[in-house]
């Protein structure tokens, strides 16, 4: 195999962007062989703009059964990511899922189990893992240069969306259509690199507002507090309602601090650990000496193209992926835990009760404003897991 023949299921905003990158030659080891979309308008777009060599299907399963592809990228509404990934893996077709991995961990866990039984490669489109700042932060954390993590703070409030954004599609910001709001739509990448760099917390307490800044039924304002197994703590703050938002990631360690903001990474490093310094210090208002620097990185952020090229490299030569598909459950675990905490009004331990989360989600789907999808969505969940 010289090139990976890929099919893309869903050619909306993200799917068509991936198509464009491939057709423009940015992924030299990938050939766009087929696309599928249930929308006649999107299929007409594909027919007009894509080469005749690209097969166009009105159904994802027809694409998967066509024999035209080696791999597939799933870029459809969140609920259907696991369904099509599992269908691909069962056919021996390599699969990549757009974010998030799914809507609820119970669904994604089944997908991961299917991947474990398949010889096909399973990957996630976590393009922020290619960002030079986040890669460097992870490198420093894992090196132990600054000691153990004490506190993490991620403020990601530059996701501003006006009401017109939500009005652009009936499925947007509904429990039946998306399964959540800012956590499921805008923040999967942030939740992923937060845990990728700092590790998974063991306890979550979240406060969130549903339709606080917009006429929507899901969350658009979230403040969460987390605790880690080593005693460290953290906060995660996000919203789509701040017109002047912030993107700042701060990690405090035993021996210093990292801060990422405005495309820069800064480091403060103490002469020794805080515990060691405090034990020998005799000055009441003394403090350890700190050195400050702007951290140099390689400057590379290959984003979606980098993830796709790594996917091709994994298929063709066994090279590492940017993100294994099984890792998609981690960030989703965080968002599910935040939702469950807010719904119950109490802290939630990780791992949490996935059946309880699932039942609480179904309650919200049943009252969703997206009426035409409610019955189908709930029936699909019940059929999949035989839950009443």
C-alpha cells in the first residue's frame, strides 16, 4: 500500500475541512476515496467541488461496505461517533473519530472494547496534542524538573458564541442533538490536553448554568474543582458567554510554575523544592529564589494535518499515533463527571456510576427541544444497552 484510501463520513464544517486538506496535498500519503452524508445539499457540494474519483454516498454503511477504502474518518454528530467507528473496526477498516469520542462513557467504553478485538488501527482527532506549547508542557511535567504538581488552573473562556450560532441549527445545544453544550462541543480538546499533561483527577465538583447567556437548554457556563490522587487540586472554567475571553493554563509545582497564555510558555523555577526550602528557612517572610524564563519550543503545531499524517504513518509503517482512539474516554470522563456533579448537586468520584449518568442523560433527552429526535435517540440508547 503506497497511500491510504480514506473515506470521510460527514462532510459538514469539519469533514469538509479534512477533505480540503487531503485534496490540497497536505496529506501526501492519504487519498480521498469516498465521502458520505445524509444531506442532499452536502452531497451536491461534494459532487461540484470534489474530483470524480471521489465516490459519494448517502449512507455511511454503504460507504463502509463499498470496498473502496482502507480507513475512515468519522465527523458526524457526537452520538454517532462510536456507532460508525465500531462498524468500521468490525470490517477491518482503520478508524479515526472526530472529537468527542462520544456523548457518554458507557457508549465509548463499548467502542474501546470493540477496538481491542479488532486488528484495525483506532485513532482520535486530538489536534491540540500537536501544539508546540502543550507538547512542551507535557515534556516538562513528565521530566519531573519542577517536581510534583500541586495545582492546575485552566481558564478557557475564549469560546464566545452569539445566539445566532445556536440558532443556525435545530440540533445545536440540545440534549437530543449534541448531548451537552460547551463541554461537549467546544471543550473536548481542552479537557483532553488538560488530562494528557496533568493526569486524571479522582474527584470532581462542578457548578454550571444551563442557558445562562443564551436561549439554549444545555450548559454555557462551567466552573469545576478537581482533586488528584496525590492531593493536588485544580480548577477548570469555561463559557461561551464571555465576549472578551481568556485562554490561560497554569500549573503549580513543588519547585515552580508553568503558565501558557497568548501563544507563549513561561516557567518559574525555584532553587529547590518548597518543602526543602521551608524546612531550612529561618526568615518569617522569606521565599525561595526563583529564576524566570520564556520557554523555547520547536514552534511546530501541525494540527489536523499532523494528526492525519500520523494516522497514515501508523497504517503504512506502524508509526505512533498522535492520540490512540482508546484515550478519547479520558476527556469525556471529565465532562461526564462535571455534568453528573452539577445534576446531582454534589462531588463525584472518578470512576463514577456510568449507569446513573446514563439515566440522568436520558431524562434530559426526553425533554429536549429537538422533539423530532427524542424518540429515536432514547430508543437507540435503550436498544444498545437494553436499559429501561
